[in-house]
C-alpha cells in the first residue's frame, strides 16, 4: 500500500508542472514576452497616472480651449512622428537597445514638465515622454511576432493589450487621488515624479531581455519603398481605421472636461469610470484571442469599429455618473477586436519588415488623425453637441467602409492545439 502511494505522488507533481506549462504556452508567456510585459506595466502605469488629466492640468495652467485641442493634435502627431522611427530603431538596434533609448527619452521629458510651471513646458516634455508608448509599440509588436509566430500572434498581442489595462485601470484612480489630496498642479507633478521612478525600475527588465545581436541584419528600405510593399488589404484597413480614429479623437481630450465640467463628477469618480472601461476591455481579450487566431479576422474588426462609433453618441446622453458608467462600459468594448487589427497589420506586412511596416501604418494613420484634435477644439468651441455627433458620423463612415471594402486574412489552416 505504501508503495502505491509513493508511485502516485510524483505523477501529481508532473501533471501540475505540465498544466502550468500548457497555460503559459496557451497565453504565449515565453521569457522575452514576460519581460516585455513587465516593462509595459511599469511604463504604462507611469503614463496613466496623469494622461487622462492632462487636459484639466493644461486648463489649470491657463491654457485656452484651442490650446487644449492642440494637445489632442500633438498627442496624435507624436504618435505618428515616433511610430515610424520607432519601427526602424527596433529593427536596426534590436528591441533591448531600442527600449533603453525610449525609456531615457521619457525620463528627460518628465524632468522638463516637473521643473517648469507652464503649458509650454508640458508640450516640450511631451515630445519625449509621450514618445515611449508610441515609439516602443512597433518594437513590442515585432517582438511578439518573432517570439510566438503567426499562429499565436493575436494571443500575444492580446496579452500585451490586457497587461496594459492594469495600469490603465489603476493609474487614473491613483492620479485622481493625488489630485484630490494635493491639488491639481501639485498632484500632477507628483505623478510625473512617480513616472520617473517607474522608468528607472523598467530598465532592470530591459537589461534582462535576451540580446538580439545574433539576428540577421535587417533589409534596408526607404520609407517610400516601404509604403509600396503595402497591399490593397492593408491600405483599405488603414483608410477605415483613419475614419474611425477621427470618431475617437475628435472628442477624446474633451471627455474628461465633459465629465468634470458638464456632468460635474469628481476626479476620483472619473478614475472609476476609466477603471470600468479598462476592466471591461481586460475581460474580453483572452476569449476573443482564442478564436481570432483561428478564424477570419474581418468580423472582429467590424465589431470593434461599431463600439468606437457608439461611444460619443452615448456620451452626449450621459448626464449622471451611472449613465457615464454605461458609456464607459461601451468604450471598453471597443477593444474587442483591437489585438486582431494589430495582428492583421503584421500578417499583411512583408516578412522581415513587420516593425517598420507597423510603424509606417501608425505614422500615416496618426499623422492624419492628429488633425482631429484641432477639429475637435473648434467644434467644441461651437458646441459640445456638434463635436460628439460629428465624431459619431466619422465612426459610421469608417465602419461602413471596412464592412464593404475591407478584407481580413484567411483563417489559419493549422489548428493550434493547447
């Protein structure tokens, strides 16, 4: 009897170990992916402490509505400007060195914003600290593709998107607490200081990334030649994405002003609304990724575009905290097919050019959508209602364009078994 018990015990341990490995494989959690996700949590937590409150911070520094609208323009413009060189830097320096350069830039920008009490200093600092999330994205996506392969791309991107939702949910709550406790201006500066500390810790994760020095030298290609590698499927996705992003960005920087100034909720309550949005997003990523890696990707993207379109329309009718909670729940659902869309960009890109193609895509998209910030400021000055309804119109147009002209990729012929 003792002998039988002894024989059974090792099997339990082996089964448990196998179960953990299967779960890790299912979620795409290889070593470099885990380190990259840890770095992402640190850097995004630093960003989300203050990012949603910057329009109100600019207002507190004496910036006009047009200047606040210009912030929306600059935010998107920087996404465009940094995305393309971010892709080239990631392909040429490797992910490890690229992430290190991006983190040092972010710290420099935070220092500028802390030292000087001016909305101009915030704009100058943004040139550097808004660079991290934008410039690091192409490198993160290419790292996922290289590490996991096509059959697990959506799952890897979903894990990246999911892990980003943790700081996106907690950051505004902590930021709102800092503002309520220390006041708007001091609270935001404390948040900038915390961001610097998190960036320094993030460098430890960067140092542990596997070096990419053994990889083949990347193909040299001029940006114009890179654009010519885009096929019709990718270009149609880009057009529809631009229209839908106009829907998102026209009211984007004014959402916090609508909530705090029009509906008159507190900064802490706005933090809770953001948490509702991020938790909603987090809950749908893994289930969607399970099927998206195997099925035609177009329907997932169409559904995502529909939720983008509904939010500004719903926001107009939200005059209480609980109605706003419903609107932000819908806003969270817009992430339904976002990892699928990113995976589609990578799959439609030429092999070996994934990071640069991803950067080129975002360079064109965000460079165009940057003007939505200015347009949003002009529209908001005329009427908040006009801002929200015109944004909805752009969303309808973009959704219909992709529904009629958009294409996905064929479902994977090899079924991935877990």
